[in-house]
C-alpha cells in the first residue's frame, strides 16, 4: 500500500513538472509612468440635511469630518488635492442664492495636512444642495492640463437646484475630453439619491458607493484617492479625417478623438513585413442615446480592400462600447528580400458608429473615442501570444495531450505491477 502511494505521488509530481516546463512564460510589461502629478478634489455636501444623526450614532457631518481627517493623513505625496464644499454658507430661503452656494475650501495643490484639517473643522451643516454648480466649479478647479483628474463627491441627498441636472452636467464635463472621472458616495441614500449619483458616476466612467458607516466612508475615499495616484497613460489628441489619404499617420500609442453620430473617421498606420498591427477603439456614450447601437473598427488597404474588422453592438445598458482587431503582415522570404530594405504597408483604420439620439440631444461636440494602436513583432515564435493565430490555445492543447498520454502510460504500468504483485502473493 505504501509503495503504491509513493508511485502515484511520484507520477503526479512528474506530470506537474512537465506541465510547468511546457507552459510558455511571458515578461511583464513595464508600467506606464504618469507625466504630471494626479489631481483630486473632494466635494463635500454641507447642506442642512447633514445634521441628521444616523451614522454610528452621530451626525453625517461629524462622520464626514472624521473620515476626511483620516483620508488627509493618508494622501500620497504625489497627489495634488483640493476640497470644495456645497451648501456651506447660505442658510436662507432664496433659491437663486442658495443654488450658487459652492466654494473651494482648500486649493488643489501640494497638501498641507494641518491647514486642510483646520479648514474642514470649521464646517457646519447650513444650506442647499447645489450639486450641479459644485461639479462645474470642481472641474474648473482641476483645470484642463494632461494630469489625471478625479472628483470625489460626498453627499446625503439629491440636487435641490433643478433644472440644472447634475447628471447632464457630468455628461458635459465628460464631453470636454479633459480625462476627468467623477466618483460619488451617498450617505444613507434613498432611491432617488442613489439613482442620481449612479448616473453622475457612470457619465464619466466613475463609481458609485452607498455608505452607512464612518469606517466605510473613510476606507472608500482612501481607495479613490490612491487610485488617482496610480500611473496612467494620457491619450494623445488626434483628428481623424473623412478619407484615408488625408488621415493622420499614427504610431504605437493611445489616442483620443471625437466622432459625431453615424460618422466614419480614418487613421493610418505603417506596418513592416513581419509585424502585427493590434488596434482597439472605445466610444463613450456621454449623453442620452437611443437603444441599439454599434461600433465598427476596420483595417483596409489604401485601395479599399478590407483586411480585417472588429465590431460590437449595445442596447443602451452601457456607457462605453469597445471593439478591436489584429492584422499580421507575413515576413518576406530571404531569397525575395535579399539586401533590399522592405517597404512598409500603409494600413487604413476606419472607426464608425451607429449611435443615434433623441431630437432634444445635442450632436456636437462628438462623442469621445479612444483608439489604441500597437505594432509588435509578428507571430514567428510559439511563445508569442498570437502564435498560430490561436494564442496559447495550441500550447494548452499540446500539454493536455502529452499529460494524458504520460498519465495513461504510468497508470498502465502501476496497474500491471499491482496485478503481478497480487499473483505473486
């Protein structure tokens, strides 16, 4: 019995070693480095409803202050942070005045923790809830440079300053193409507040979180500030054209552009023999659109022959829709290439969409699109992710076949040995 267990253990160890040896390894790509320090502005609701005592037995305002103090202690050194308030100054009934009650409490820049905490300590629940104006003010505070920008909105109720819809404000901010994300946190939210804050976050690719405890608020704000500090790649602005011949020539990188409803835009990429073009595009529905839409990315020759395409369709349930394609250009034979340097092939990339919108929705500016272009060595080696056109599927299939074959041999040998021992005994 002991001998059989040892043989079985040895067999499985051998299979594991063979499988690990045959599986391909890949080098981790170096993380991109942000060129400018990220910016974050915390937008805090200081309206009268923040007096309610339903978070850990204390007022919502007290919970927010405690969370802010903990967050300010943990802000990464590279983050430029600011604080803006809404409803902090005017307690009266004048709607027009109350809906302008938003101001920057602490400017966006290098953080003086003591000064920022002192400013937060002076706040007391006061007035209205002008979320829309506060978001517009925060976007201006963060500017339009190439830095990563994030707004973290903390509120306990929906906007009280309609018709300036904060969700539409968020869509307009996204339409500016300044790469700004809005995250929202609802303190003990009701259904209407939850719906509005979700809409604001989704319009800019942010997140919504419902908060019922001080610890939850502190932890979530810390996560969002830390996320802003993570290195990101800033897209390079470009402008596609109506024809390939006039299109901008792109190299490997991340690009941003705008495309109106139903538009076709062209870009060009040069590809040498033995290289593979990998491209993907994302279109953001930064405004209300009709259901049933799609996005198409085509690679064609300069003469209009389609090489490959990628497409994706949506039904109104998402704010971003993406698709991609891959096109490998075979290497030239040595006897054909000789000493002549091979010429590059110009590949035309076409980005199209089938979005439409209700008559009341503005079609300009166009919707934000992000185009990723990568040119890599072609799949000449089996370790390449594009090997044989099936990625590592062939490797996995080969490993499974070999493992099954070896397992069958070993199991057959162990079975014959057991029979021989049984007969002997």
